[in-house]
């Protein structure tokens, strides 16, 4: 009999059974809207794109560690596990002795797989802490600018992870103004796992009750059609100007809430002086904004008035801040909500990230979930996560971050497990130069991604289907007993086993393992978690029963929550964590840093654009999570002649003689890529949209930097500003043309370790 076992992924809980040469996957019956991304999962255990045995790059093996331009183009040779682990342990030891632990970069950003014990980042950080520490990274590629700026404006980032819940919005909000949309394609996914996809249903409930939706953004389908949104399509990257003009109308027409500004905010006068043009002579009125955003002034004024007479929710997507000067639209959005005076009321105020992940706004557990302890890192050095290429290229140079003047460490060894920087980072040509500078690059991954192909030592990791684990996330109400479904593919090992082998060689095995194997750790994590819970929330099931049942429904998830309700009720008893205890529309702290690219209040800062005529929106994909399982069925069926689809408005396509299904070339000063044209009026004229996640394929550099369609060959590797130094990958300027020459094959999924 076929046995289906419980499993979990970042895009859904499911059941899976081994069948000859693969797995069968069934969605979880409790999930009201299971994600079609589950169809990618069988590709996880197909051996074609897998790394099946440890590999070492030939020149590194022959010449030893050192900077090398051949990294990424050189071939890899298979070695035994014993040899691979000896080499990595020896190299870690050499680097820490000769250069100190700060010369090891272990930031190792990436989503890896669901599962709390085999969580790749926890494993790598725990291990590196046991061997003396590492240079770490702060913030994420998802959220670079906003956590930093929101700490100054609101005192913490609770607005991100504990926003007013969608259930409350469904009942109370009259008008949703969605900057960057609430894209359900992203709500398929939630970090750590998602047992119920609820975002779409809750938004539809709001619509059925009569709520109106306005989408502000370049892509019409960033709010689903059923919600009937009115579409305002500003030039990408100009939302701040539009928000300032909305603020201008409110202030100019006396529609703002004076009492709210007085009682709950500081700096409203400075902000108002700027908006009205009293401080710089430029009124940020709708006519001014129309010249920047290309949204008619009358529509802007009409929207401001509609917001003032409605219970209005300002929804700010995460994508807004993943762009140059990304701090500004978030701060301006909060300022706009302050002028409306509805923060802390059910259905009003603002939210940041509805639809960015499926769990955002659906509910939060009032207690933690089990996690693997990572230990302490004695190395003080860190970088904002998206400054990794700067760090490798400019050791010893100073840089700004959030009021501090920091120095890039001289990194010799890069250790990556559970991430794909050749997917997630910007300007991949520059990243290749940066990786060439390292003396050694070690990567654990199940697949021959572009990152493993740039490694000196490649250690083959299992996927979640090949090991036991516990699936859990703070935003989700299910704890899942993830049961191994198939044996490891080839000689793949889980990260824990690899690090145990290294820890033994480096004399820290007792510290790293605490004497436990995988099963003992799972039981330990579960039982210590259960014991530490407040008895009100503590589940009855012991580990054995949880494991047998396959799932535990966690009690007391908070699904009715209004963020800042306490603060609104009594700002003296519940002050914010800002210096003033109030919402800072002008921050004396930020102003004191003296950053022209992020002054002390929200401002419009014109982008420093390239000369290319089209705006590229490089957003998160609808058919996979980031770059994961790009070779899976759901992702593969969306490709156009094997390339990632690029959507282009009919007007721009006609001007370039492009037909649906053509292979096209996108280019700018940083690079070029091939993609497959999809002509669609769901993208604004002047905009093209190419999702991230097609595996980087530089195998035909005379044709394009990437022949598959990875937009990060086109994006810019600069920080949002000196304040947060966040990733700016969402937007770039490009030209697009029909590709007329021979079309080279896509080799990214071939599993061939030697790239172009
Ligand atoms: P993933 O594709 O999820 O991308 O970047 P991230 O690096 O997280 O990579 C995870 C890797 O982990 C995969 O290669 C997978 O095979 C591997 N893996 C899975 N399970 C395991 C495991 O158990 N062990 C090990 N060792 N490896 C494992 C995502 C990042 O991209 C994010 S979060 C965002 S929001 C950014 N978005 C954009 C954007 O909007 N625009 C652009 N241009 N660029 C972006 N990049 C960012």
C-alpha cells in the first residue's frame, strides 16, 4: 500500500508518498486554497539537477586556496565525503588561525527549506559559533529599508509582523489603498510554512461586505481581479511623490486630523512645511506629483478626499522599499496614515506587507515555536545583508549604516548554506567579480545552482523530503511532524550531519551535537518548547503522540488584533519605543546622521536613473518560491521557449516589432538577458516585468550575460540609502529588443558543474 506521509514547505503543508523514481504529492485537506506551487515538489528528488556527491573545483584542488577569476567557469571533480570534510575543516582552521574568525563570512542569507531543526541558517550559524564565530549579516533581502527606518519612526517593527489582522480589515475597512498591491502570488508562500492559505478569502470577504479597493502600482494583477480595484498606475519608483501629494490635499483642504497629530506624533509641523512648500518653496501638490508619477492630478485629489471620508487602510507592499530610496515610501505612507488619524482604529491606519507572505495579517501565535539554539557569536563584525559584494571587493573600506561608520572586514572564506546569492543578489556580473576575490567558497545545496557552480567545495544537501523535521512558524497555527518520504538522493547528507563531521574534525563535536542525533534533537526541541510554554497554551501531546498524529493544531492564535490600539487608547501608558514615545514624522536622530539620501522626514528624492527607456519590475515569481525548484512542473510550464517570461505592454511591443512568444533581449549598462515575450495590458505602458528566480545561465556570453532570464544581471548593486543599505533589486531601467540571432540552449538545469 502507498503510504502518504505528512510534510511541509514554505508554500504549504502536504502529504507525500515515494513512488518509483520520485514522489507523489497531495495537498493538505485542511487548506482552503492549496498552492499550485506544490506541483514543483516532485522535481526536488529528481536526480538530474541534484548534486549527488561532494565536489571540489579543479583549480582550487590543484593550486590550493586563493583569489581566482575562474570561479564559476571551472570544472568540479567528485571527491569522497571524508576528503571533502577534511578539506573544509582544514581550510576553516587555516583561515581562523591566520586571519581571525572575522575573515569567515557566514551571513549565508537564504530561505532554504521549511523545518526548524534542519533550518540551514540556524545550522550554519550554530556550527560557526562553535568554531569561534564569523562575520554576520543583518536584515533581509525581503526587508532591508523598512525595519531600519520604522525603528526610528515607530520604535520597532511590530507593524510588520503583528499588523492589524485581515479578519478585522474584512469587517471594518471601507477603502483599501494598496501601494504595490496585495499580490496573492506572494501570499502562496510564508517563511517556515503555511497550513492554511487565507489571505484571498479574507480580502474577498471585505469586498463582499462592500469594501472598495484602489491599486497603486504598475501591474494590474497585483490585486486580484475579483476585488474590482480601481487602478492608478504611477511610474515605478514614484509612490512617495504620489503620497506627498495626497498629504498636500489633506493639509491644504483641512481634511487632516489635527488632534491625532498633536497627541500621537512629533515633527508634523516640519513635515507639513515641506509638503506645503513652506520650507523649500515647492508645494507637493497634485499637479507637481502628476509631472513625476504621470497620474492625473484630479485623480490624486479625488483619492485624498475619498480617503478622508472613509475608514481607509493604507497598505504598503514590501516591494516598495526594495528600490532606491526605499525608506521614503514607507515613512511617507506612515505619515499619510497619521494625517488621516485612523492608526489604532479597527480597519484604519496602515499595514506593511499584506500579501507579501501568506501569514502576514492572518494571525500570530502569542508564544514562540520550537527553534534550534544558535549559540553566541563573539565576532562583532556585520554587514547589512545586501552589501556582500561591496564587502568582498572593498575590504578595509568604511561605509555608513544607520548612524554608524563601519569597516568591511577582510573576508577570506565565504560559507553559504541554504541560500542562492546568484539568484538573490543584484548585478551578478559584479557578484562574480566579488566571489573571485575570496580564497575559498564553501556551499551546501541540494542542487547545481549558479551558487554551487561558483563554489570551491560543494557539499550535497538533502531536501526536506529526505529527512525528519518539525515544521512550524509563528504566523501559522499548525506544528507539522515532517516525516522522511524517500532516502537521500545519491550521497546527499543533511546539513546537521555535515556540520557534525566538521565539528568532529575541529574538536567541537560535543558542543555542536550535545550528544544528540536527529531524532533526539527533534524530541528535545519539542519537549523543551512544550515545557517552557505558559500552561494556558501548553499542548497535551508528548513528542511520541505528536509524531504519530503527524500534526498539532496550535491553540490561541491571535486573529483579531488592531495594531497600536493600546497606544491610541493611552500614549503615555503605552509609549512607542521612539525617543519621543510618539510617531516621529520628523526624526531628530535620523536628521543628526546628515544623510542627504535619507534626511530627517519623508521626502521625494528623484532616482538616479539610467538612460534606458523602460522600467523593469523584477518582482517575486508566481510559479515558484524565489529560485527554488525552477525546474519543477509549475515553473517549467510558464517558460516561453525555455526562457523566463517577460511581460510587455502592447504599445511598447508594437513599437519594437515584438510578438507574443518571441525571444527577446533585455539590456542595460550592467548586462543583458534573454527572455520570452508575453504581451499583456496588465503591465503599464513603459514597464516590463520579469520575475526573479530563473537560474542564472551565463553559458553563451557572446549572446547575453544570462540566456535564461535572470533579471539580476540588470539590477543595480547599491543600497537603498546610507541609513539602511537595503537591497534595491525591484526596479531597474532597461531597453528590450527582439532577439534575431540563433537562440542558445538553456543549460542552467543540466546539472553540469562546468558553466560558461
Ligand atoms: P532561494 O531560491 O529561496 O532564494 O533569496 P534566497 O537565496 O532565499 O534559495 C534557497 C536555496 O536554498 C536554494 O538554492 C535551495 O536549493 C537551497 N536549499 C533548500 N533546502 C536546503 C537545505 O536544507 N540545506 C541547504 N544547504 N540548502 C537548501 C531570496 C531573496 O531574493 C528574497 S527573500 C527576496 S524578497 C529578494 N527579492 C528580490 C526582488 O524582488 N528583486 C530582485 N531583483 N532580486 C531579489 N532578490 C531577493
